[in-house]
């Protein structure tokens, strides 16, 4: 662990954390940190931390930034994840981080459908931050502050779940300095003990039990083994009486059908998704309704078909298991630092730069560039290139279509 004035940072987050030009790029390139590593994985809930924990040596880092809010919000809205589970997963992560002398911080990134304040999930994150006295950045409060500067919150999103990458990058730059500075202000401030839960991951090798096939999977984000489950094959996983399964980690691309988990209680997880048989490997961690072991102290997993005609199959990375626990959490502050307030001058000064980055301004800039080009028989391709050049992304394709069908554009191109 670094002891210099520049801390080492690790990031555990979901899709916002893996965007090439998002806030993670700003963190990675910031001189505020002596080192940076990301253990992020898209399409995951906050149980992702428990999956990544075995490969995460927290003694090598001073700061650990957690970013799961957008996916937790969407899964809660769908009824797949309840608030107590979210809070206990965060508390367990914070306990694991703090007992090793590392400072956790919560990143509450906004999602478009949860405006204006993030609803129950964002409130749960704020409550955990306050209860555990850890730094947090509230993206909803940030959008409200920018709205006071005349910036429309909706215009700052690329899509429902992601801020425009250029805006996220600007936030990341300021966040880097704020995290470094708040780390330098840490002081021992007592501790607390919470009645909560601990989470562990039973990885593919444990599930296989030495007799089922394992296959490696490797992406830019993950190198791991998967357990291949097909046809009528099944798994029986021994569990402690007070354990239950709360989430499943799997390779979405190589999975289809339904995974059934049966014990004293049962749950079903639909594996078929938009990523099934897709061109790129996509792995993630999704919640299930908690399943306790059966009378024999074991959990049974097997496959069932869904509406698709292809036989079911699963490429399992692991199961997330939970058991009740008392968590010791050391305090680094007398109260939870609000990073937006802590770095208020820098964030306030950001407003003019964000104004120039808003999609409406980018669309206008690209549109004017199109109008001032000579006639082009391949107009749509040219427009697409100009949109990319001016910072517009796939989330604004409707605006592109509107531009290409406008009378002004066609008059100019004729």
C-alpha cells in the first residue's frame, strides 16, 4: 500500500466504469494517484464486489471506489433486488475494505429514469455512507447543482443508464482530486459494529466438484474459469445451514434457457438475453431471490428450457452466498464526507465546460458542419463521421435521422 501523498486507487464498478472515455479514464490518467486498477464488470449488481473479492488484494490500495448504483436501481425497479440486500452488500464490501486500512468511497451515479433524486436506491446508498462514515459522491445532487447553472439534467445523458462520456470524464477529473484530498484528511475516529451479512463467492471450480467440465473465459475485464452446465446435468453444492444464495455470476454469451436453484426455497434465473450468442463475450453478476439449502444441507442447480427451441446451457462463473454476521467497520471520519460539497468550487466551475458538451450543442455544431460541406452523394456516411468527430454517440441516432431528413439538409445536398 502506498504511503506517499498520492494514494493508489482501485475501482469496482459496472458499465459506467468500463466505458473507454468515461470517468474511469480520467481516474486512470490522473496524477492524483500513484497507481490505478479496475476490477469492474458490466451488467452486474452490487454483488459484483463479493465475486471480485478473491482476486482483489486490498493491501495494495489506499482507496477503493464502488460504483453499482445504476444497475441496482434498475434491478430494484424490476423487483429483482430489494433494499435490505443492497444495503447489506454495501456494508459487507465496506467492512472488507476498511478492516484492511483501505478507504472505501461510494459513487452514486444517476440514471435517467430515476430523476430527480434517485428514489429509494439512492437513499439507501446515502444512508449506508452516513452510517459507515465513508465518502460519497451524489450524482443526483450534482445534476441538481448544474440545473441551477442552467444545464438541463436530461441533456447530459447518453442513454437511460449512462452520462455522456465526455461529461463523465470531466466529473472523473475533479473526483480524482477530491478523492486524493479526502484520503489525506482521514483520521482514526472510532468504529462501529453492524448486524448485517458477509458474502462469499463459490467459484466455478468449487461448483464443479472435480467432475464437471471447466472452460477458461478471458476478456479485457476478466480472466476466469466457467463451469459448463448443459442438458440434464445438475450441481449439488454443500452449504452451511445459515447460508443462502443471492446472486449468480455467469458468461451471458454462452448461456441460454433458465437456471433453477432449489433448496428449502427455490428461485429461477432466465439466462437468455440480448447477449446470448453475441459477437463479444459479456459476463456479469445478477441477483436471485435468496435460496437456502435443503434438508440435506445442499443446493441443487439444474437447467430448464425457455421459449427458445435451443436446448438450455449455462457457463457459470460462480454463486454468491450470504450468511448473517456482525461487521466491524473502522471510521476514518467523524461524519461521511460529501465529495460534491468537499470539491464544490471545482464542480461549480465545471458548468461552462459542461454547457459546451451538452448534446444539443454538439448536434448543432455537427449540423452546421454538414450544411457547410459541398454536396455529397454519400451524405449519411458523412453525417455519421461528423457526428462522431463532434462527440456524438450511438445514443443520439434519432437526432442524426432527423438531421438527414430535414428539408434544409436535402436542399443543401441536392
